[in-house]
C-alpha cells in the first residue's frame, strides 16, 4: 500500500532543558549501534514529530557565484583556488524569480538563495531583500545563505520575509582550523545568535569527508544537538572534491576519512 507524500509546515523551535545536553561519547555510542537498530531509533524520533511519509523538497540557487575571499578548503568558490569557477555578479531579480517559479512547478516548497560572500555589503542586502520578497510572494518558504551577518542585517532579512537562514558549523571545533583559516567557528555562532534573536529559523549543519575522524564527526553532531534551541533544519553534506582545490584538507586527502 502506497503512502501519500505530504509537505510539512515549518516547525517551532524546540528548547533544550539543561539536563538534555549531548556528550560526545553518547553520540559515539549511537555510531556504534548496528545500522538497522540506528534506523529504527531514528524512525521512532521522526514519527514522534512528523507524519511517516512527510517529505519537503527544497531548491538551492547560487545568486552570486565565485570570488569569495574566504579560504575554506572544501569550497571551489574561494577566489584563491584555481577551480575554473568564474566570479560573477549577483543575478538579476527576474532571473531569480524565474528559477523560483520553476522550482515551485517541480514540487519545491522552499527556495534557498546562496551567495559566495564572506559577508554581504549593504548594497547587496537591498538586492537580496527584493529577491526574498519576490519569492515569498510566490507562496514559497524563503531561505538564504550569505555568509556572516553584521548587526541589523538579520532583522532586514526577517522584515523582507525570510523564513530560514543557513549558516553551517562545518565541522568539529577542534578540527575547524584544519579547513578554514580566515575565520573562527565562534564567528559562525555569532551569526547564528543574530539570526535566532531576529526570529528567523536556523538551518545549520556541516560537512563530512574532509579528512575528519569518526570522533570529529561525533563532536560536530553533539555541537549541533546542544544548540539551544535546536536548528529547525540540519543539512549534512558529503564533500565532492573539485579539481583545483588543494586536494588536501588538514594535510590529509580530502576524500579519505580516518576511523
């Protein structure tokens, strides 16, 4: 018997009680479970909060590609790497809205706009705000990932109609300096606080496959689980190595994950 696919609405933030912190060892214990047992537990948690067949489709569009001044070892959009990614200007509003209409026609309910910036300038914000308003008018959830935010910028995005802001923690704090040198992970937390304080939903996850250990992965999951409130969305990305990057993250092959 088939189960109908439904699109779930945004969930309200869940606040962690003080007693609900997740030690890294508890996450490692989950990693050690047989896979079927882990999937069973995951399904129990999922069905406690969502209908069994709930699926949400989202589409991501790069509204400003290449030329980023950061040195993230996983990112082909960093200007310092010769990856063949050409630095381009921000897309015109009509181009973005056409892409959003196509995404909606294909079943997406959330549309995310990403820009290769360390942080947006005020002239950039005006253009992004217009995009957010336009996508919101189409009846879609709006999401943006624009880098670090200055004071007041999260409120500007909220007032334009932004539902979600994506800002990943990337990896374990202890491993962070191995992949990024132009910022600290504390800078990420600072932007996440601004987003949360503005009343915008948080989309926050990380990346695997960058040479991190199993313990590094567990530490990232624990860090995400200990955010208060929990992120409303938690994307976990698997690194796709692009030719022209250093090819090595933390002096280890980016595709080789140590156990």
